[in-house]
C-alpha cells in the first residue's frame, strides 16, 4: 500500500511539474514592430465623405424586393468624384449589375497581388421604424464624434476607409511593388452571387492567384475574452458555413374532435425537440483554439495554467464554452429552429406542418454531414427533409504562420499598439468565402474598436462609427498596403 501511495504521489508531482513547466513556458506571442509611417488624415473631411456615401440607399435586390439601382449608380458616381486619384491611377472594371474591381498595378509582376474587399450594399431598415433611430438612417449625420447611418459599420465604413487610404498613398507619391486589387461587391447581404462570385470567376479565368485576401469580419473588442483586460483584435481565419433544413410532415386532415395519436404538428414538434436535444458534437479547433493560444499568455496565472495545458483541460474548457450561446457557436455546428408553420383553424387537424432549422456549420463539418445528422436524429420517415436554396460550406482555415498573416499582425500592432492580435472563427458569412479558391491566406477583419453594445447596431438601430476610430481604420489600411505591397 505504501508503494502505491508513493507511486501515486510521484505521479501527481510529475503531473504538477509538467503543468507548471508548460505554464511558465506559455509566454506572449505578440509582436513588437517598428513604428508606422506617418499618414496625414483630415478627420472632418473623411467623415464628411463617408456621410455622403451613407445618404445613398444602396439596398440590394432580394427575393420579393427590387434593388435600388439608381442609388448604386449614384454611389459609383460619388466615389469617382470624391476619389479622383484612385480613379485616375487604378484600372476600374464594372462587374455584374453594380459591383466593381479596381487594380493598382505593381512594378513587380512576379509578385502575387493582394486583394482588399468590402461591399457597397446595406440591409434595409424596416418600414415604420425609422423614427426610432437617434439619427435618420439614410441622412449621413456627423454629430457627437460619430458618423451615423445605415452602412457605417456594415460595410461602407470599410470600403470608404480603403479608398481613403489608397487616395492618400497616391497623393504622397507612393506606388506598390506588388499589385493591389480592390473588390467591392454590391450584393453581399443577399449572397454575393452577382458580385463577389462574378469577381472570383473573372480572376480565376485570368489565372490570377492572390497572395492574400482581406475582407470585413472581426473587429477590435474589449471584454470579450475572460481574464484579458486589453482589447483584442479578432482576425477571422475561417468562417462558418450555412444551411437551412426544411422539415415537412403531411398527414390526413380532418376534425379536431377525432384526432390521431399524433398530429402532423406533434410529429414535427417531436422532430424539432430531438434536434434541439441532440446538437452536433463540440470541437475546439482552428481559430477558436488559436484564440486561447494567442491571448492565453496575457491572462492571470490560473487562466494561463488552464490554457497552456489544453491537452489535459480541453474537455473542461469546451464544456464551459458550450454552456453559453455566445461561445457555444465557436465550438460546434449550431442548431436553430427558426420557423414553424401549421394549421388554419383551432378545430381543424392540419394536413401539413412545416419547420425550418438553420445550421451554422463549423469548419470540419459539411452540409452533407448536417443532413445526415438531421436524418439520424429525427429518425422518422414521415418527416420529409430538404434544404432551402442558399447554402454554403464552411471555409478552410487560413494559416497564421505565413508572411501574409504576419504582415497583418504587424500592421495591427503598429497602428493599435495596445491591442492583442488573435485569430478567431468568424460566425457570420462574408463575401470572402467566394474567393477562398484563389488564395490560402484569406482573412476577415475591419480595423475598428467596438464595445459589446455596438454589436447590436450592425443590421440594427442607430448604426454609427466613431470618427476617431474611422481615422484609425484609414491609417491601418494605408500601413497594411505599405507592409504587404511595397
């Protein structure tokens, strides 16, 4: 017995030594680059130009609603007027109905181009809710240190900041060695089929292979990672896929006074209940795992101990992440029942019941895998399954050990030296998913510092962007081009 106790004690001591050694070796991975090059930005002027773009109601066409064609035409004319150097020096190609591709030719044709993306379209504002906004959504008001209006954050702020950066570099007489491309879609909010899809097709037909792609996506956030006080720049290295599964049950109708043991509603309700009770499995991988590997060294000792030893603590970490909706999405393909339709009268048995369940697909899972999961869990032949028209596979995970990511990381630490840089999994879809076949290095990040309450402004009420933050975004894009294209 004494030998057993000594053996167990020795094992505990060895384990403690391993845990401690790994924790002490879990040191910062943040870079300390040289200071950025200076860039003069007139805050009032750039805010006014963004405000002018927000006044144009560029809502893309979608099922059941026409697009604002005149607004898109006016926006393109406005951009040509406000950014004369860009339109004189860069080749401009219209793509599809309202999208555009700009090319700033580099001096070294042997280098692969870098591509910066954004989108010109915005989501609509529900009719009758305009009065609830602090500032009218399409009047582009500059007040209180903010530019207010639909599209300020998603995504005209990004597009205009990129154009401001290129205009400023041209004004300073700078020219890239590496070709720079700017791709601005006009239908990202409705799938990108006549914008980014056609841009990707055009580049593919020309045999273009891109060094890197930078689109909207993550932002700089404070208070997002437990135990980390510093703001964190969340760079999307991948994004989740999307599929909505339709479940339909068709049964005999009739009078509710003589019901069968289970009606169409009951059969379908049980199917939904099973799906919610049996979600897809959890995994800590890709950007979600790297997030903790990157910022973990900046935490207190106890938290460092936890994340330095994921080989042992991963089940505990994943269990905690899966317990909250905000973090559950980072570790599994999520299941969300979003629609349920059945019946026409309270005393009539419905002949048909229909439900829709939306899945946001974790990289590593697939649309086909989701459908197989639904079939296995529902296990009811009376429930017919199909998918709705729009679906998207999750993107590959872009590497973080390449010069492309290091340039992005270096730029962030130059312009925002107080910020920690980390990969993460982008939960929402972006146009960049259509270009993953053209580059291994596809990143999703808009260089703006937001508070948690600002997230509801995206697609919501009172969308706005801080003027000071917008100026920093312009400086970021300029420095990023200096780091990647010179």
